[in-house]
């Protein structure tokens, strides 16, 4: 609901209006009372009461956002982050109300992400732990033998737990800013060749998926943190391997593009719907939940990649690939001037 003084854009102007109105009421009442023959004391009392009433009416509208914010703050302290205050005023109090609502929205989003993180981490930890517990119980009860296949299954679940914990620690360090970048010039081709070799040892790689590497020009150099850039490409390549069909092909292409270096990783998987292209970089988000979970993905690799790319001042995005598949494009500034 609009308040009487909402149209004015300054708190000082509003206070001036309240004072002028109070003085004007006092003068009018005194003059009118004197004209009709009322005693001056009576005129003063009537003028005082009317002035106080007018000040109360106008000041209440000026301070109501502050009372709303105080009430909303108490509610937010109890965990009710959906509270908002009226922001119809155009003065400093109105700007404070708008800032308060923005803060409340951000806190609500942080609280949602916190709850999602707890739920997702609990789920990701419970799945391999449940598998390990069931396998160990079968071995102890004599239901299943402790043969090589059973031990290999237990090892893969343990490795999955290790990857999840390692990625959670990486993400925590990146978000807190405790991971400084060690910037230095390095050749792109040897770094990518090492990344492809490491990816061939990952559990996502079954030996039947071809990985092609193209670097143009072959002596392409970039200034950045080679270890962290390697981590970005490794996460993207492993994600491509995880979603590629048997006997598919993953292409890794690096090329100069003006003042930037583009590293594109393409696969022949099911692709990412256009409306989900931006969300794949959220923590624990899965475009293809069942498949990614089954194949050991944690939903953290692309989130970590985005943090590292942002720290380099670059950009990472997901694009559709024709006729099918996904293309991850990493753009990093060359900084080699």
C-alpha cells in the first residue's frame, strides 16, 4: 500500500514536510481559534494535539519499512528466509528495504544450496557405503566368496568415495579462495597430451572410446596455472567419456581465438537440453541423473571446472553438437602480450 510521502525521494525532504505541516497546522488553529474567540491556551492545546496526530500519521508511513525489517530480521533469525518488506518508498529507507530484500533472497538461495548440498552429499556417501556394507556382510556370512571380482567391486566403491571426498575438498578450497593460482607460460599441447593419457586410466574409460587430440598451432602457449587447467580439462574429458556410447569418439581441440585460447571437448552422447545448459555447472546437478550416478559421477567435476576457469578470468559453456552429443567450450585468456 502506498504511503502519503512515498513519492518523495529524500528522507530530509520528508522530515521537512512533516515539520512544515506541523507548524502550518499550529498556525491555522491558533488563528482560527483566536478569530472565533477561543482562549490562547485552548488554541495551543488543540494545535498541539492536531500536530501530534499529523506527525504520527506521516512519520508512521516513513518508519514502517524499518519496523517491517526488524520483524523480518527476527523471522529470518528463526530460519524463515521467505520474508520480504514493502519497498514502495523512493528515499533512503526505501533503498534500504530493497537492499534488505536482495539480501533476504540471497540468504534464501544460500540456505537452499546448503540443504541441497547436505542432501546430495548424504546420498552420494550412502550409495557406495551401502554397497560396501552389503558386500562385506555377504563375505562375512559366507554368502559370497572373497574372490577377485568381489574385491574389485569393493575397490571401485572405495575409489568412488575417495573421488567424492577429494572433489568436495577441492570445491571448498576454491570457494574460500585458499587456492592461489601459480600463473606461468606453458605449452598447451603437452598439457593436453598428459590429460588424455591420465583420462585413459580413469574408470570412465573402457578402452573402446577413441580420444582425438588436435592443437592448432602445435606450439600454442598460454599463461595460467598448468595444474589447474589440467584439472579443468581432465574433469571435462572424463565427463565426456562417461556419457559417450561404446565405440564412440571424444574430440579434444585447442586453438587460438584472438586474445583467448579455446579448448573444446566434444562427445557423441545424448547431449544436454538447451534449458539445462547453464545448470550443469551447479554442484551435484545431473542432466542424466541415473546414468551419471550409475557410472560413478559425483556431479562436482563441472562445478570445480567453472570455479577454476572463473579464477583465470575465462568462460566455460555447454553447447549442442550436431547431429548429437555435447560440446564443452573452455575459453581462457592468453595473457601472452
